[in-house]
């Protein structure tokens, strides 16, 4: 589905529409800290991981290094399988979630594999490191009636002419229409939207680009926001802004942040029945499940979501199955 290239002349794009005392010297980094810096650099430059992903790996490995140093380990060859197991066990003693323990183990395995591959240590102690499998709960899904009511409330709010309300409607319509990640939505520039083909070009995880479709309601909301809301927000930017190309702007004219979108969606879902996460990912889950419920091919949904593995996408087939079972239990006389 990946489609890369500039806009053809004459076609409608979002860009067309938008037109005293000496300080002490720094402490010398330890061997472990230096290795962590090199590892993070490799993740960022060679593997193309996003800043958010690199930061997550750094946080986990920094915790491992702190644990090692507390236990008298200051060199790389001191990172052994028993030490790694003790670190994970200490996490369970702190009542960390199974998913967090599993993530710690994965981070440690990646770090020690890199150390062995680069010759920093003779053998990889992480090969035999095991961790508890995280309990995989089904994602939250908003039903169609609730989505209609939710979007209807945004339409009513935007009718008053508030540019932020117009932006909020466009964001939610696009999240639901294209099942985008929140990071992908806030990273969009105006020229990433093709209003003729009803597609949006996004940069996903690992720097992988893909083109995702959206529908007419999302198109209408985006056009309305660009024509009647975005210029007002852009005018509020103080001085020259590096975010001038951003599609979605905050109240002060800078590129909208992920926290703002989280607050927006969480506020919309707070009164809806049902448990589970209430952030933008709930709309991504909802869109994927509704696509499969409507008969979309699993491979097509995988490509649309930008999943590297089909197994990741299959969670949504489980959601659809659970919905079918619930409908059967409540409707069939012999259930």
C-alpha cells in the first residue's frame, strides 16, 4: 500500500487549501553508562527507532545498570544471567505488572545481544533469560452507536466556529477513519494529506512510511478545519514557527502534542460504558475491529495499521469473535 511521491500538478492537496563560581566538571561515565549511550545511538541511527522507542529502551537499561551497580557490578562482563534474573525478580517484588517485567526482559535481551555481537562481552547471557508472558487483554472497542454520538457531539461543538473545536473534530474523524497511532496523527504535515485520493501519508514505527485511506466524513472535517480553523490557530504562533507545516495545531499555533490528543479522546470516552484504555488507541482498536466486522481482509487491515506481524493484527479477530459470542449468548434461545 506504500505510496511515495510528490503531489501531481493541479490536484487538490491539503497544502493547496492551507496555503559566578566555577562549576564542577562532569563525572566520568562508567563503562556501563558508556555502553548504554553507544547502544542508544545504534538504535537511533542504524535501526531507525523513533525517539520515543529509544527513550523507552534507555529507561529500562538504565534501571538494569542502577541495579547492577547497587550489587557491585561496574563492568560489562559482570552482567550475567543470574544478575538479569535477580533484576527481574526484584521487579516482581515491587509488584510491577507482568507486561512491565516482560518488557524489561526484552530490553535486557536486546542490550546483551548487542554487547555480544559487538565483542564487548564474550557470550550473550540474555539468550537464556525468560520472562512471564504478559496477560493479553482484549482492547476496548466503541460500538457504532457510541461512535456516532461521540462524533455528533463534536460536530455540534464545531458549529460554533471555534477553531479548536473544528480541529478536534478533524482529529477524531481521522483517528477513527484511518486507525492511525496518535504519534502519526500529530506528526502529520499539511502536504501529507491528499484530498483527491482520500489518503494520508504517515511515518510509522521504525521510520516506515505508508499511505492510508480515509472517508468522506473525515475529508469534510479536514477541509473545514483547514479553511476555517487552522489559519486562525497559525496566526497565534509567536514569531517564526518551525511548526508552520504541521496539519494539526495547538491553541497557541504550535504543532499539537500527543498529550493534547490524549486529553481530548479521554474526555470524550470518560462517560461511555465499558472498561479498558480510554486514549486515542481505543479509536485505533475500534476502527480495526469495525473493519473486520464489515468483512475487510485481515492482510489489508494489517497493512493499514502498519503492523510488521500479522499476529499483532489478529488480536482484532479475537475481539470480533468475542462480540459474536456475546451476541449469541444474549440473543440465541439455546445459548
